[in-house]
C-alpha cells in the first residue's frame, strides 16, 4: 500500500462518493526526507539494529519539521474548516485481511492546530513501539504515513462488521454503538449497544444494550455498509461517526481472521424414536419452518442414539442468531392473511391423516409424509409460543389454538407410518425397524443386517445425514459442535474466538503492567481490558477474559488474529476471580471455579 491502510481506505471511499471527514496525507516519503534533511537517517538505522528503540524516539522528537513539510501542512490545513484534528498513523503494513496491527501504532484525537507538528512526530515514533516490532517478523521502519483529518465531534460512533466475525452466518450485519467518540469503544472502556441486523430485510432482529437511537440512523449506516461492501467486494470492518444528520465513515478495512465459533447444543428431549420418526421430525422442524418463515433458518436438531438406554437424545443449538424465534413470528404476522390460508391448509391435512388412520387405509407414502411435514412448523412454533413474548396477539392465539386442538395428530400419524412400514418388511428385518431410514423402506432398498447391527451400537443424525459412531468426540470436532447442559454460573460473557472445547486453567489477574510478572505460560488472563502492551504475554496465554468490551475491542481483534479463545463483556470477572484460582470456561461462555 503506497499510503498505508487508513489513508488508502479514505482515498478509495472518497473516490466512490462515501462521506468521509476532510483529510490530507503526510506520506512516508515526507518522513524519509525529514530523516535525511535532519541528518539522522544512518543514526536511526544503527539504533534500530541495536534495538535501542527508545533512543530513536528521543532523536526524532528533538528534530524540527522541515520547511517544505511545514508549508505543505499549513497549506492543506487551510482547506479543512476545523478547530480540532485527528492525527492518525497509516503504516504500509496496516489493516490487511490477515493482520490488522490493532492498536499497535499511535493516533491522536482532538489535536489543536499548533499541536499538529508534535503529534505527527509522535505517529512516526510509533513505528518503533516494541509491540509493533514483536508483532511482525517483516518490519519496515520507513513505512509510516500520517493522516491529518477533520475531528468529528460525534453524537454517536462505533464499529460495523458487515458480517458477524464470530459466527459462520453471513446473513447478519453487526453494529456496535456508543455515545460520543468511538475511541472508548475500540479501547474496550465501554461495552457498546449491539444491533444484529438481517442484511436482506434491514430489520433489527436483536438489540443488546440500553442505547436508544432512531431507526433512520441504522438505515443510513446500512446504506453505507451496502455501498462499501460492493466497492470492496468483501466483508468489511467499518468505523463511523454520526453528527447531526451526517454519517461519516472514518475508516474501512477487510475483516481480519474470522473465528470458528462452536455450535453449542443443549439437551431438549429424550425419546424412544425410530430413525423414520427422526427424519420426519428433522424435515418438519428445519425444512418446514424455513418455508413458512420465508427461508429464515430454524434450529437444526442434533439426534444422538444411546444404545445402553435405548433412546434418542434431541439437542438444539439455542444460541445461534439464525435460530432466533422472534423473527419467525414477525413473518407470520407480516402477511397474516397468508398465515390464515396456511392454517386452513393444515386443517385439511389433519382431516386427510385422520381419515387414513381411522379407516386403516394403505398409504401413498409421498403424499402422506409431505402432509405431516407441512403440519410440523405450527407444532414447533406453537410450543415456543409459551416461552417468547415477541409476537402479536393474533399470531400467539392462532398457535395456542392449534397446539390445544391438533398437535396430537403428528404423533398418531408417525406411529401409523412406522406400523405400516414394519408390516411391509421381511421377517428378518422387522426387529430393526428403529434403525431403518425412510428411503430404505419406502423404496425397498434395505441395507445389510451387518449395517443395521452397527447402527444399533450408536449413531448420530445431524443436518439430514446419519453417522454411525460409538465415539462422538471425532464427530463433534469435525463439525465444530459442543454439548453443554444449561448451568447457572456466576459469570458469563461473549466469545470473540473459541476453539470448540472447554478451557481449564490457572487465573492470572492483570490490573496493570506491574502484574505482568505474575504471568505463567498457559495462564488464563483475566483483566478489565487488554491493550497493545499485553502482546508479549497474550501470545503465551491459554485464554483471555475481560470485564468490558465487545467484538471490536482490542482483546477481540487480537484473539482472532492469534487464535486465542477470548471471552469479553463479563462485567465483573476481575472482581470475582483471583490469581492462582483454577477455572473452567464452558462452550456456553460460562466461567466456573473448580477445586
């Protein structure tokens, strides 16, 4: 990058008619000329090779800004109508897709005109921050540009991730927002209000936090997200500032390394279910509800057969944003006439199934099964209606009416299906009815007895596929799944990066630099919030826990880049945990003290 990440981004955004604060660039060539004209080029090189970084900074700060550069700055300042400025470092190795150098270089806000020269030199000096040099094995000491930018005195500011960086989903944009300047968000000093916005509809599916803001502000931000994603053609990390009716984009860069956040499943039901029943259950729960709610994903159930107890445990991933119940009810209400027509169709299906069962008729399998699957969504949504209030009264009344009058039909209809399938089987297969798949029986394509014996020893049904296994761990690892029973623990937080397994280790509580000496290899660092100074120990810790911050805080960004599990926003880990204690971080983001 000729001008570094920040400057190149601002130039590109401006060229594409995105509103950015007025700015100009002090280039790395300006910096090199400054070194040469002040006759310190060779001296700095020698000091750098001898790792005397503090002396380099002292040497730079002693020098005068050259006449040509001073004239350039004063000429450009006249074009920016502002009392205060932001002076931002823009190194050539900054803001890439694999490394962001988050917080490693220095930038300065609310700078007066007479303070510009001093802070430009401070930005140059940050090339020699020890954190920067440790962070990169390919370090260029002459790669610093500086952006002089109009200081936006923002009403609101924050960071936008055009996709959720801590999840596999690509359907949500996440906006983190605070009042005033955004620096307190990025530094982790404040936990932001977080908006989860479905990209297709621009609807806010979830809001976490107390900040109230007009919907038009969110709409304006989403317009910018669309434009910026389009011009870059990739997922973006965007900083913004809102003042009056203007929405300024302060910075945009590709999202750095995304976390393979585990899918955490909770036990919901335990039943004696044949595979035929499981397949219909899955198709009804997942495929059926997708159709009813305009392709909004629903829970993908996980089924595990336990041969010792001869039952199937049914698990749900209850925390993935794609599984929010509230948006489903929203779509049922959006076109309620259509929902009523669907309900009438379901009643017709029920009459059809009742007639078949009561008269013990033979089955036309395809039609019979499809009618069961069409009914399933109302059963599942009706069961959830008692637990969630984010729906209109007319939707809730309809679902409860269905549940009270008709949901029994599914169990009766599936039992009848299994009975009729069993009657068709050869004698030697009838004892294996619980382990046969629907297509195998309906299409008379039976597997070998040896295959069925293997299924009897344990299987998993997930995402429409059957996996034969006695050892679940390899399956969980391959599919990035964790199993966790609900627990009530003292502390919880939000994962910004997670490896997929529980983490157990010794606490090292760090309240200031002085506590670094108590750190041991593979400790779990517990701190209010990390900063660039932490880098030397972060590379050697097992996990990070912070009191504050969101998915755009320093700890969050560094954890994803270094692939270190990180739990942010616990709101009290440092109060309740002490150095030397042994704790466990569960896949649900819960912290437990262990003996």
